[in-house]
C-alpha cells in the first residue's frame, strides 16, 4: 500500500524530492541501509577525482575505504551542513595522503611520458569516462609533483573537485584564509612551472 499524499500535492513530485545529505545520514542512524544512497550519489565523483591523483588501479580501494570510514563516523557528522561532499572529500584527502609516494610517482611517470597522456581507466570505463577523455601535460604533472601536499590538496580540490573556498576549508578543517594562502602559493608555483599559464585552466 502506497504512503498517503497530502491533498493538492502531485504524487510524482513527492517521490522525486531529493533528501538532503544531512537528513540521509540522520536516517542511516535508524536504517543503516539508507547510507547506500550517499554512495550512489558521490562514489563516481570521488572515483574520478582519486583516479586523477592516484590512478585507476588505486582509486577503487581508496574510495571504498572512504565510505567505510564515513559510515563508521556518521554519528559525528555535523548535520547543519546539508551537503556531505566536503565531509567525504575531507576523509578522502586524508586517505590519499597515505599514498603520497604513489601520487608523486604517478606525476613523475606522467612527466616522463610526455604530453597528452590519458588518465588510467578502471575496468568500469563508464565510471571513468570523464577521466579517460582527458590528458595530462608533462609540465603540469611535474609542477603538481613539486607542490607540498597541503598546497596540492587545496589546488586540486578547487580545480578538480570544483569546490569553493568555503567547501575546501570545511573538507580540510582549515580556515578559509589558509585556503586562500595555500591556493595563491600553489598557483604561483604551478604558473611558474607552466610558463605563466593559469594552472586552473590546465588542471
């Protein structure tokens, strides 16, 4: 039997309303299976971002671990934040930091391979289609490898994650002013490596 619908409301509209991430996390405290919706919403996004930083061979495991950690910590989530992306990317960034040697080695390998090297694809090409369609300039790979990890995290969350300064600050648990200073430093270094090209146009 279907749930009753308030008078004057279109049933199709009721079923199509998207539940905020924060409400979904709250619901998962009562019904753990509700957390799967958060995975459906963001796994592809996190996978593409991680593939660009670590390569497809590591991305699946890191993204899977991100959701395991998020599920275990869901009771501590600040539900005043309706969008869970910064929280998930914050967990992801910490996990990526454990692979800093692999990330640096990836950039060095891309640098040696020359321009136009495609990103690695996972067996699931549909998930990685946006990643596989792009290329990495050798100079950019070299510039990214030369950044300190904190500056690189800020630059790539903004450039590849499409985060605002505020979302980046939330994800990394740092002040917005620190985001700005790290981004400015990263931009200067990458721009110098690329011959005065704006790094946000290239990454």
